[in-house]
C-alpha cells in the first residue's frame, strides 16, 4: 500500500501502467510541476497502480505521509474521493460525435463526455 501523497515541485514525470497482465507498461500520463500522484493509495487503501518515472534530469517532489494526510487533511477526504471518482470514465460515458479518420488499424472518433 502507498504511504505517501506526492506533489511534483520541479521537473517532469511519466506515469506508466500495464493495461493487461502480460502487456508491457505504457505511458498513460505526463505530470508537470503542481500535479500530484499517490492519492488513490491513501484514499482507498489500494496498492500502487502505476509506475512513476522521472522524465527530466532533475525532479523534486514534496510529500505528505499517510498519518499526516489523515491528521491534517482528514476533513478533505470526502471531497478528494468524489474528485477521484469523477475522473473515472468509461466508454459508455462518452457520446460519439463523428468519425474523424479511418486507417488500416481502425477508426478515430470524436467524442465528448455526456
């Protein structure tokens, strides 16, 4: 289980994740200063779900431990949980607007969140 919540202070970080049990990790996000990570592990007592890799020569992060997070930010936990849940999206949450490209490997569709 994760024990810290991080805020990127300096540099750039790449987040990678294995989308299938035998798939190699793929880049899913890039973080810049001010972005944060590690909140899901603290909020939901889940193991870390992704890899965090420095993408710049220098990276600085600030962190808060689980204990300090719960002591100082406990009242914000409900708000943060709702925010994290709002970020979870599935294809059924999207309205397909139109096909904007076709190729050998499939179609590219323009969609928006309902």
